[in-house]
């Protein structure tokens, strides 16, 4: 519950910074210089796995059965559940700024497991993103070196070859921070990248074709 609430807070700050035309990563860099009263949490496309998106809800459900409204836990859960849709919305805005759209421009999701370097897709935010994108008729594919095939809606999708995916995409959405992703190479081969994990910041360079979450 502690982690869910703090991730929910930083995800909400990411959305607020987007409305204020601020870089949430720079805001966090400044905040984390505080020597006390703060702990590093980072935004992302949502939360997945078998614990953070699930267990706090059990707690809130139990509280509700006892007549207690656990508002903070429910609100954090709502914010985190909404993040995949919010990322899709931001991706749509990026395509429109490029003179394209979800209907005409191909979107590639990089990484579909819920955390880096594992094949586990339980409650994975990128899966929800793919389902929403498919639902609105977007031309979308994915690449994940750990997940060869996934179920999306009533069908399945296979992982696309990375170079082929990058070459054909109007927008590449980095959704999972796999250690094997060579971000410098990915950015150089992409028309535009939406980096939901802040990976490109670690390169210490400025890229005109990268948008951070």
C-alpha cells in the first residue's frame, strides 16, 4: 500500500507537470536533493505484477466491509490504473503534432512485461495500452525480447523484430526499461520516442525526437 500510494502520487505529479509544461524528471531531481522527508519514487506507465496493483485493493476492500472508507488507497489505485490510458492519450497528442494520427501512424510498444528483465506480464500496463490502442483501431505492434507472444483481447500478438519495428513506426513508446535496450541506438533509428521510463535521460544527451513522460 505504501508503494502504491507513493507511485500514485508521482504519477499524478507527472500528469500535472504535463499540464503545466514542466519536465517532471527535472522537478524530481530537484525534490530529491532534499536531505530528509522524501524518498525517491518515479513515474511510469502504471503498475503491474501480482502485488502493487492488487494487494492494496484487498486492504481497501476489507476496510470497506468493516464500514471504513480507505480513500487514499482507492485514489492511488485509480491514478495508477489510469496511467496506461493517459500514456495512450499523450501518444495521440504527439502523433497529431507530427501531422499524423492513431489511424494513420504506426505505434510500437517497447517492452510488455510489467518490470524490466522478466517475462512476467501479469497486470502489465503495456498490455492495457495495447488493448486500448487495438480497440481504437490503431496500427500497433510490440517488441519484447522476453515475451515472444501475448494475448490481447480475443487474439494474440507476436513480438516484432526490433529494427523492422523501429523503421516502420511513427512513434515508439518505451514502456518497460529492459537492461538490454540500447536507447542511443533506438533513438537514432526512430522517428519519435515517447520515453515513459526516463531511460534517455541516462544518456546525458538532448534528443529532439524524444518526449519524456
